């Protein structure tokens, strides 16, 4: 890739209350990535959402960028629910195609804990499709509410840019 030419970085995210969307948008702005929102076909109540996440279930999503043929680097941004990832993110991961050999990072947004487990779930799913894990980062809702998440996004952006736009 010629110097100064940025790879096509796709940042897919699911956001229920806007925290994950805010962090994903900040990352996209920093690295010039394209955002794609994972949208449920229908929302269910919070208890059901938590149960579906806890059991690693999937739920129907609207069509979104799952074919990675034109993508050089994938970032999955997801909230943590019940120490797992939302059923909509599970469904997205199950649909990813043309991913083999491509690098990816994971951005997790959470209320308090569960980042490691959430990252592990995304890694397992994408590595099974032949993708190559690069990095992960997490933010906490309170940091997002107060705008105190720049450093974490900046560090993640650096790891992505190092792989996605190597110097010529």
C-alpha cells in the first residue's frame, strides 16, 4: 500500500443506549474508518436481552456489512451484557464472510466488568473464520458519559493504524 494511503477500516457496532456508538464514532473519526451499525430487527425487553446474552444466543439483525471482501481491517465495537456480548453482535459475527487472513480489533463498552470475556467471545468467533487478532480496548459507561475515554481510543487507534497503514 503506498505511503499515505489508508486501508479500508470497517467499524461495526451495536449500541443500545448510545455509549458504544459514541466511542465507535470517536475511533472512526481518529482513524478515518467507516461506521456500520448493527440494528436489531426488533428490540426485546432488558431482562430478555440479558438472558439471550448470557446464553450466547443470536437475534435477527437488519442487513449490514458482513461481507469483508472490500475491507482491510475490521473493528467490532460491542457493549457487555451479562458478562457476554449482545445477541445482535453474535448474529453479526456468525454472518461475516470473506474474512480469512484479515486483521481485527475489538472495542468493548461496559457498565462495570466483563471486558475480557466479551473480547474472548469476539476473538473466538472471528479467529474461527481465519481472522487475525490485533488489539482490544474497553471503555466504561461513566468514562463515556464524562468524555474521559480519549486516551483509550487513541491507544486502540495507534494499534490499528500500525497494521492498517504501514509505512512504505
